C-alpha cells in the first residue's frame, strides 16, 4: 500500500486529496502517515478547491483490462497485477504530480544531497536555518535538498536524477529508516553512485538514531559534521 507522508498540516489536506486520486488511478488502497506534530497541532491553512489539481500520467502504459479487481479474480492474478502494474502506476502518479521534488538547489556542482520526508523534512529546513545556510549559501556549498512526498514505494526516476553527480546523500527520517534502504536498492550499480548515510555514517557509527524523537538540532549536527569533514 503506498504511503503518503505530509510534512505539515496544510499537506495533510493536499495529500489526502492526492490519496483519493491515486487510489482511483492505480486501483490501490492509499495510506497517509499521521504523526502527533501534525495531528495534534493547529494551523491556519488556505483551502481553495480551485487551487488543487491532479495530473494523470500520460506516459504510463495502462493494461488493456485495467488495474481494478474483477469478478472471478484469483489471488495469483491479483498479486501479479500488483507487482507488474499497480506499483508502476503509483510511481507514475508521483512523477506526474511532482510529489517528490528538489526544494533546495545545490548549484552546478552539488556534492551533498539531503533526502527527507514528512515531519523530518521540516526538521531539515529548521536545521539549515540554524546553521545559517541560506539558499545562496547552499548553492556555494553544493548542498541540495530533495523532499519525498510518498515514502513507499519510492519513485526511482526522480531519486536517480537527484543523485547524479553527488558524492554523498544524507537520508533524514524519524524512527526506522524506510527511504534509505530503498535508495540503496535504486542506486545500486549506478556509475559513480553517491555514498548513502543516514541512520549510520560511512564508518558504520550511529548518526541519526532510530530510537527516540528526531530533532532539528540532531539533524543540524549531522549536516554540520559532514560539511566540516569535506
């Protein structure tokens, strides 16, 4: 089941609407990750139905018989349809609607890429602010940020484009890592693939722990330590 991971209260609404549209297009259940920082908080959010739109993928080759279950469907046929077609349809929807996107550009020679999702993405933005890394400073440092809207299944084309040319990618996510392992699978065998760090650094030491809450201060320390070691 695809999992949408909103970063704030406003995205709870936006991703909820995308979840319905994604479900209809790909014939799947869709989940949305709810953490207390969003669910147990309040915010002023501009809601305008005219501003929300959905782009259905034009390049996706839909099977002739569609993706929905049908009368007489066996469990084997359903499983085959899921793996051969539905997951690809989900990822195509993510690409068409730019749910995963670059939010901080690293200039013409980016070195470090930060990939994050949900509440942890807000921690990344706060960490950069605490470190005094403005967009202009990020460009001079070669630091880019990639925001993932759907944490599973990870859309591979976007992450490959983002990883190109970088030496390291830092995965920032709370609790057990989900995106980090998917990135390693996607980028395995890629020419000049970047080193991926996150829960552990390149030496195997704990970097962003799985237990407890992840804070912007911890994220800032991880980013700062890496930049100082360059």
